C-alpha cells in the first residue's frame, strides 16, 4: 500500500465516498424511475455516485501528490457556528426570519479571527432580505418575517 502524501485530500475523499454511499443507501428506498421520468430516488442515487467518483479521484490523487497535513482541530469556531445555527432554529418562529437571520450571520461570523462587526451586520441584513424573499415570499413558508410585538 502506498503512503498517503496528502492526508487532508485523502480524508476529504473518504468523507465524500461515505456521504455518497449514504445518499445511495437512502435513495434506494425510493423508486428510481428513468432519465425521462425521474422518480424520487433518482437524484440521491446520481448525486451519491458522483460523490463517490469525486471522492475516489481525490483519495487516489492524495497518494500521488504532496499536500499539507491535517491541522489541529479548533473547537471554538465549531461550537460558535453550531450554537448560532441552533439558536437560529429556536428563534425563527418567535423573533421572525429577518432578525434571526441577522443574528445567525453576525454570531457565526464571530467565529473567525478576522471578524468585523460592521461587515457582518451588513452581510446579515443583505442575507436576511434574501432569506425573506426566497423562503417567505417565494416559497410561501409560514414563517413570520418580524416578531409579533413589532
């Protein structure tokens, strides 16, 4: 067996293969259909196959090309981003889509060492407008835009 010269690419490839296999497994419960008349299992299976191929290419490439090692795991940014997503889910029905999206973007941005509050707030406002436009107006999801007390 060859040695792994690029551990970061190798493990990314293995992760793609695992996600692809999971997608194929989940998609196998549904009817495949045909290319002209796709069933609900068609997209997950095709996506799974593409992920497995991409992961295989990435993992094999990692055996040939020199790459960087896997850096040490950073817990603080991971916990901040996960916490902000969980808080968004808890807040969205009571605080509204607009304010909870701004809160999500600003809080998740704080995980970066290059955090700038003004830029995060501007990004949050722009993404909140986009989220309201797509999910509430476009898809007509039954989510409040603003809190009920406003």
